[in-house]
């Protein structure tokens, strides 16, 4: 048996071992399928991910070239893929990463799904909405692939996104997944629908009561659009005033629905 294969074995009561199957640990099929599934969920037709599976020597070279010396040891121990700093849609994969996928290690699947979501472009800025959406899309990807992954890295943010999606479901139909995927791909369409709901005036009224938000809204020509832009802004976190107002308004609104 070559080093690129691993025998799965089953131990009998008499301590005999029976070979069940052989797994090619460096077969790319499962990884390529995962990439295709995540792209189908969260990507757009014009944006594709390029994946390169590296040898051990190539992986070491990448670590040395792309990372400061202080980070290399931690990355080598705990990371199985990296995004190319010169090409954000190019993901390089370590030998241990491809082995982990073919061994159906759920933690490796989880890591790769999140890496793929980082590589797939979205108009959403890095902030609360992006974190929440990616958690929900990662969960959807795991379900589609048939692997139960941990996709609760941003529970408050994903709950907020689910609340916004629930408003659109209530007033426009479709499913939560439809709205979550629309928010990641085309956020302007998602929020155009949200602006047409009965939630929007309630949200704006609550925001005007918040001292941290009222000054930003006062000078805005279109206050509804300004409120949405505040929530979408880069750097918004679960502790930001806009997040807290949106969260509390959603809870009250949906509980009364």
C-alpha cells in the first residue's frame, strides 16, 4: 500500500483485522465538489475560486513567503489553507488539508467552508452583517454537502440577519435561506425589499430615539437609506448602537407579528 492511501479497518472479536476500503488521501474530488457547492450557494457566475493543492515543500515555501516568522508555527499547526495575498480568489491547500477532507474530518470541512466564503467576493463590508451572513451560509453549505459543521462563530450577528430575513419572509414570501443568500450576493436588493416592509418605519422611529444615532440621521436627506447604510458599514459590531437598536426593534416587532 502506498503512502497516499489509507486502509480503513474493522476489528473483530478475535482481534483479526478486515480491510473495508481504501481511501486515496490526495484525491481532489471531494474538495472540488465542496468548492462547487459553496460557489453555487454564495457566488456569482462571474466570480470563481481557484484552488491549488500543494505538496509539503510547496506549503512550507508558502508559509515562509506569506507569513511573518512569529505566525508560521501556529499556522503550520492549526491552519490547512491560506488565501493568496496577491489574488483574493485563490486558495492554496496544504497536504494535511486534503487528507482531512478525504477522511471526512468535520473541523477541516468547517475551516475550508469559511475560507471559501472569505475568497468569494460580496458587496457586504466586514462587519456584523457579513459575519452573521457567513455563519448562516456556512451552515447551509454544510447541510448541502452532508457534513454537520460548527457554524456559530457569530451567534448575535447571525440572529440579527435571521431577524431581518424573517421580516422579508413575512411580508414578501420565499424562505429564510433565499433572503440570506440574496443579502450576501446582492445586499441592495435585500434592503430594497426591507424598505418596503412595515418594519422600516418602526426601526427608523426607534433609531431616532437613540442619542448615538440621532445626530447621524438628522442631516441625511433619505433617513431610511442612511439607517441601512449605518448597519451595513464596515466595523459595525454587536455592541454598536445601530446593532443594538436594530436587534431590540426586531425582537419586539417579530414577537408582535
